C-alpha cells in the first residue's frame, strides 16, 4: 500500500506521463479528497450545522466538522477534507433512481419525470397515509443492510397514481432525514444546502424542506465536487489560505447564493406525523405475519 498523504499534498508527473500529456514534469498534481467532502466544499456547505445534501441517482447528506469523528453506532462515514476539517455523513443508494422506477411502473408510455411529478403535486403532504420504503437497491447509510427490500404500505382504495408517486419522493426524503438525524447528534443541524437535478422539481424541493423541517437552500451549480477539487487545489499550491478562500476566489458569493425553500408549518407537521406513523404502521402488519406463520407438523 502507498503511504497516506494529506489531501493537499503536491506530487509531480513522471517523465512518461508528462510526455504523453504534453506537460512539464514540474506540473503540480494535488492528491485531493473524495467526491463527498469536495461536494460540501463546492456547494458552500462548510459551516458547523450546515448539511450538504445531494440527490442524483443516489443521494447523500454530509457535514463539515473539526477533526475526525467516529460513530459508535456505525451509521456514518467520516472523510478527510483537510488535515483539520473532516466531513461526516452517509450516502443512500435509492435517490432519483426511485422516481425513474416509478415512471416505468406507474407512468404512461413516453411520460417524462416532470409530468409524473405533476401528478404528485396534486397530492397533499403525507400522501394521505401512503408510505414508501424505497429500498429498491441494496441500501447504504444509515442501515447498511443489503438484504432490505422496498415496500409500499398503508394502501387504500382512495389512493391514486399521484399518491404513489408522491410517496416515492417522500420515502427518499425520509431516508435522507435519517442521516440528517444522525448528524444532528454530532452537531445540531441548523440548515441544508442542496444540489442535484431532482431539485429542479418544485415537488422535490418542497418535500425535502418539509421533511427536514429546517431552512433548505437549493444551489444552482451541478459541478459541486469539481469546483471543490479546484478550490482545494488552490490551497495545495499556495494560492489560497483555506478551502473557503479557494472557493470564494473561484465562485465569489456562492456560499450565500441559492434559492431558499420556505417550510410551512403544515408541511413540517405532516412529515413529523408520517415519521412517527411508520413504526406503528409496520407493527400493524404483525397480525398478518402471524396468520401466515403456520407451525410445521411433526413427522409422526
């Protein structure tokens, strides 16, 4: 194994590589960090209590802390950003891919994601009691259990396609909330900065803000990790004194920019009720489980 190096360590190019690239061997090559912590840097989620939230095909929630942190319960990862600043959090497997699945199952031929989400917009927060557990792919944080499978529970005759679609979006948001809830035990979470293609949808923005119950700012850029890598590179080569200075040099005002999504008290209450209802709803199926749990007869 190679030696462990700081994220801001600077290496050079070998003659072979430099020749193939047409660059000088003195060209600095910065070790860099992982895409998770760089995403926090590139979206400006750098202050204590500010969660960096990203949802693409999958999803993640992470927060910058001073020094490495360990989670005794094993729910969260911890990644190095610099020697002093680390990023704690976790990723889920089932993000925007869940709505693509819903489109294939529930949508009409050729229906776009936007059209499908328009159905969800007609349904009130909480989906009138319909709950989706979005474990379509082997799930990661905070459960780390690849054997989990998804479920839709609480189905009633009155539920429509729109209810099912909204339940999928809410299920993903609630899964991300479990990571944010774990982060809240590390440092009290005050707000979140979100990025990802799904947040072009008003439904996704409103649901995520309502589930978090905290101020949510949707940032415009989709290049968060790449921008973070460039900002960290400036620190490594001595052109910035800190990651924040590097980010401000490349994208002035980014840390204060973005659309703030208002959270209504009604939405907050609806999703708090939904969270509390899930364990009770699962317990209510115990009688059905017992019905099918027929004891085997002895051979004699």
